C-alpha cells in the first residue's frame, strides 16, 4: 500500500517530536482504513486541540479541527447529518477525559456510531507537560513537581460504565493489535472507544525518568498483558490489553431515523 | 507452490526520519541502524526477512519496505 496516498504531504515531516507515539497511531490508522477499503471521501476525522488532535490535519480525509474537549459534540453533528460517513475522533487524555469528560460519557450513553480514539500519554503534551486525569498518583508533571496525588480514571471502566458498546485497549508497541482493533472499532455499529497507550518522551518521559522513546515502548511490552492472562493474577499492577466490551444495542442515528419515520407516518 | 515474501529494497525518507531509533530496536534481525546524521539506514540488508514491522511502527512514516514474492524453490540466494 502507498501510505502517501492517505497523507497531506505538504505538512510533512510532521510536527510531533522524535519518537512521539502519536505518529505510530497515525501509521496504524492509515493501514486500518486501507485494509477496510474505505474511500477517503467517506472518512471524517474530527478533533479538538492537543498534539494528538493534530492527527486530523495529516490525513487526506474530510477533517474538522475544533475546540479542546468538544470534538465529540461536533462529531455528533456530522454523524447525525450524514450517517453514512465513518467518523473518527482522535483525542488526547486531557482532551477526552478532563475538559471533554462530559461529552465523552454522554456520547457513550447515546451509543452514536463514532470511533473515539483516546491517545493516552498521561500528560498535556501540547501545553508543556501538566498532569492529566490519566497521569496517576505518584507521577511527576510540570504542575506536580513533587508528586501528583490525584487518582487516575481507568478509561476502559469509565467508557464501559457510561455505556459504550465497544471498548478496547492496546499500546503503540503492539502495532498489529492496534491495526486490528482500529478496524474492529471502525466497523462496530455504535459508540466505540479505543484507548491507545502512547509515549510522550518529551514531557511525561523526561519528568518521570522513563528514558527514551524506545525505553517507553519496551515498558508497554513489559507492563501490559492480554486480558485474562495468568500473569495479571500474580501481578495486579499489569495493564490488560484487548477487547473489554463488544455488544449490540440500538444505534443513535438509526433510532433517530426510526423516530422521524414514526412521527411522520 | 507457496510464494515467499522477499526484500526488494528499503526506501527510507531521510527528510522525514527523526532518528528516534524505534525501527532499529524492533527489527527482529538487527538490519537497521542510525548513521552519523541520526538517520535510519539498512546496514545489513542481507539479513532482512521483509516482515515490514519497521515500516508499520515508524512514527514518522519514513520507511517503506518494498517486497517481492518468489517461489519457495527458486529462493536460492543464500
Ligand atoms: C478551552 C481550552 N482550554 C485549554 C486549552 C489549552 N490546551 C491546549 S491542548 C491542551 C491539553 C493537551 O493534552 P491532551 O489532550 O492530553 O493532548 P496531548 O497534547 O497530550 O496529545 C490544553 C489544556 C485550549 N486550547 N482550549
Ligand atoms: S510534546 Fe509529547 S505528545 Fe506532543 S509531540 Fe512531543 S512527544 Fe508527542
Ligand atoms: S522509526 Fe522512523 S523516524 Fe525513527 S529512526 Fe526509524 S525511520 Fe527514523
Ligand atoms: S522488514 Fe523486518 S527484518 Fe527487514 S528491516 Fe524491517 S523490521 Fe527488520
Ligand atoms: Mg495527552
């Protein structure tokens, strides 16, 4: 496949730092779309603000670069107006779950057919490394020089409880799994949430002495396990990868179309 | 007869490569390395098994591994 067919080449080399995991998500996303054989004109990327959100500017799909935290609200409008489009919303951990937390839970509750990608680097990369709701107790950040004492959200538990009908997690180290989960999340008829653990070597990495981008990726290999692995029973600290929720419930655009039909009968 | 994937050549975009070293670290055959300018190069092409992992993991979309498919029996180049 020709990766460049899907890129706005004029914006390359891209602006992400060397070794930033967001580029790996971009790489996998292009391959997922290519292997699903979805036409570029049927793809829409809607993002907010953040390093992660920049992904929308790099792909040659329809794209909307909107407000920090509010991408899901704009995406809901796009999807309801033209349900045949495939709508993907790439978000940072801050974007999705701090300022955008309410949009996130309500989009999940409605079960609208949108793919929400939470690119979790445990920090506000774009604005200089402040802590986010996914940083976790004990981490350091520019706004927590001694130590962060705020507990983190578990994206998977939050999305599941809010009603998302597809919920999965993987990391940028596991690129094959990332590609296959992206495909499943895009194909799922309902609100899908895919959390991707992705490194920010520049801020989270430096502040927390996590080493190079390569070290941070090796850490994803060593600290995650497939769902149900025996290793997790021995070491509860390990993070599970896989598909946590995959169920069918009435989709919002369809429910709306049905209602319009009933009301106008 | 089964066809085998083989390396044609690595195309590395030196303008886009930022020298992060991720491709070097993940290559199962230690084919790649960073040169003096911190750009990825295929230093040991002969060891490449054309798995394309480097291409799929590069955060800068800087590597393309061009491959060809050859008959198993005809793959005599040792
Ligand atoms: C309404 C509003 N508040 C704050 C900001 C400043 N701001 C821009 S990006 C960002 C957070 C980015 O973190 P994240 O969403 O995790 O994305 P990352 O850069 O880490 O990929 C903030 C607070 C803004 N642009 N708009
Ligand atoms: S600051 Fe962090 S998240 Fe932003 S581009 Fe650099 S490495 Fe990536
Ligand atoms: S992974 Fe890509 S950007 Fe990083 S060193 Fe290799 S070719 Fe260069
Ligand atoms: S294709 Fe596979 S073996 Fe060849 S250089 Fe890339 S990672 Fe290494
Ligand atoms: Mg972030």
